[in-house]
């Protein structure tokens, strides 16, 4: 999915604003959602060596990850990043400087991954409220309200 959205240095300068918006929506929302639904942390914990698994668990249980996975922080990073990009001179600057554009793309993917992991991810989280099961993210509201973990 990420390969379908060309990196900023490869985006032609004459690309229209809607093309940029669609590309960033894919980067910030669709690709991270598909990644979160694939449970990459669970897969990594099952396939890594013991040393690498301990290192990954140390990172996942670190204070930084606990702060980054709190709902207000996730929301500010995702929504605030989009607002800052489109409503400030950052959009024009990222179009002129390819390194800045690439940095914006990386931010959008990582912030999108945090949001998707928080909302619909299958991997366990350090702390937080119980999540809606992933298959009900596309269902009707009654399916979400009648879910019982037992």
C-alpha cells in the first residue's frame, strides 16, 4: 500500500492539491489501518530471536511508548499533524524541499500507525481502554454496542 503512494521527492511539482490530499490520506489512514490489522508486533514477537524479543518488549513497555499510546497524544499527532501540514506554510515548504516532504510523509505514516493501532489494532497495548474488535469497525453501530468479550 505504501508503494502505491509515491514518495514526496518523486511527486511531480505540478501535481494538484487533491492528488496530495489523497496521497496523504492513504499514507495516514489506509496503509496504517491495514498494517495494524495484520498484528505486526505479535508476528515479530513470535519470529524474533530471544534477544531481539527482549529488546522489542523493553521498547514496547518503555515510558515513551506508554505516553505515545495515550488517546490525547495519538489524536494530537494524527489530527494536529494534518492541520499543521495543510493550514500552515509547511505544505509549500515541503513541496520545495524534498527532505522536508519525506519527513512529513514519515510523520503521517507513524501517526497513522499509532491511531490505527489504538482504534483497531490486534496487537496488545501497554494500557488504555478496551478496543472495538477489528471486524466491527466496518459494521453497523448495533454490532459494536452488542459486542461482549466473553
